[in-house]
């Protein structure tokens, strides 16, 4: 039930007047093409800096109590190499401890080879 003094949509919405021409969004021209080229250039990693966590089956010293391991995947700008780093857990402050590196690996692109 509506109150008598309640405003209706038709009372306050002023739709834009129709235009004969539509302006192009020149900033977005070729964005799709640029993104496709970028992904083809580096299809295995369309991002360059990512943090995450994963659950593991084994317990070991320095890990999160609920068996989570935090990781960081990044691209080294100097030589364009990609790395993954696994971090331990700081019990005292209850947070990821970036000084406690569990493992650090360089990621390489493995190409499938036809074995015939």
C-alpha cells in the first residue's frame, strides 16, 4: 500500500532525450584486440601479481594451523621471469610471515612435444 504523498517514479525520473547520433567510446577502441594479443603473448599468466592460499594435506613447522599455505605469484620486471613463493605463518601475530619463506621457485613455460 502506497501513501498518498509518496512520489512515484514518473514524478522524479527524467529520461534522457533520444539522440540521433551515438558518440563512440574512443578509449575502448581496440581494447579487445589489445587484450587478446596480451594473452597470446603470455597466455600462461594473464596477471602479473597474485596472492592466494591453498590447503595442504601434510602438517609441517611454520604453517597456518588449519593447513593453509599462503603463496605469491609475481613477475620479475628486470628479467621478465615468473616466480611463486610459499610463506609460513607467524603464530605470535597471527598473520602471514613473509620472512618465513617455505619455498621459492621460478616458473617456466613447458611446451608439449610430440613424441611420435
